[in-house]
């Protein structure tokens, strides 16, 4: 079986400047993906205590494990945060992902959707989106894709469609931990 592969995840802003870099992520091998995820050609990454570098160079360490989902041709990505109270979803409205070698990149378009472990959801950073839309002169096509991405994300979220399935998130993480423990022994 193919081992988990180390990858870096980089997000950019529309003007091409780096936004944020997650330095230690592990790509789940295709043969370990759920059938629905494999059918959509999802890229699933796991991280725990990963160093995250901000655009200003500051580095901090993530506090909770995460399982991230990137779906080809979709204008959003989903980060499932495994917190003590359950899975919290932090979703970025973003360009479709691009994986080249061991680096996954995308453009972050500021709008985010958060769903708590209790199921409440909120759309955040609308003001930041509008500010950057004006500052970076988003073309009409980008604004349309962002709105389509937001609608598609909310539909998946509201219907608990993939990847919004807590048990599957947990199973991905536990399989990775088990594999990591076996490798270390």
C-alpha cells in the first residue's frame, strides 16, 4: 500500500501574494479514501501540530488535528478540526486546488463558512471579501464562481453530504495515527 505522503499546502491571495502555508500535511493514499471521496477525486490531507506560516513570516503551531478536503473544480475547501467538543468545520471559499508534486495551492477568496460541532453555521468575512474584491479588481467571472462555490458548499453542509460526516473524519484521523505509530515502532 502506498504510504501517506508529506505535502505542503499554500494559499495565495488574488494578487499572487502568499497568504498562508501549512508546512506538515499528510496526503491520504487513494486506496484509503472512502468510495465517495475517491469518485470525486478528492485530495484528503491530515495534519497535527503543523507549523503554519503567515504572509508576514510569523509561524505558529496548530492546536488541534485537522482533516482537509480539496475537490477538483470546486470553489471551496473544507477543513475539519477535531476538537474536544466534536468536529468543527472551517470552510474556505477558494479557487479549485492545484496539486503539483508535493505542494497543493489555491487562491483564498476570504469568505469562510464555519459549522460548529453543535451544527450551527455562519458565513464570516463578508466585509473582507468586499474589500479585496474592490482592491484586487476581481473580474465578474471570479465573483460569479465565488457565489457558486458558496452555494454549493452550503448545500453540501446543510444536507450533511460529503465531506461533512464526523465519523468518517475521525476514521481518517485514527487510521493515520495508527499508521504513524506503527512506523515509529
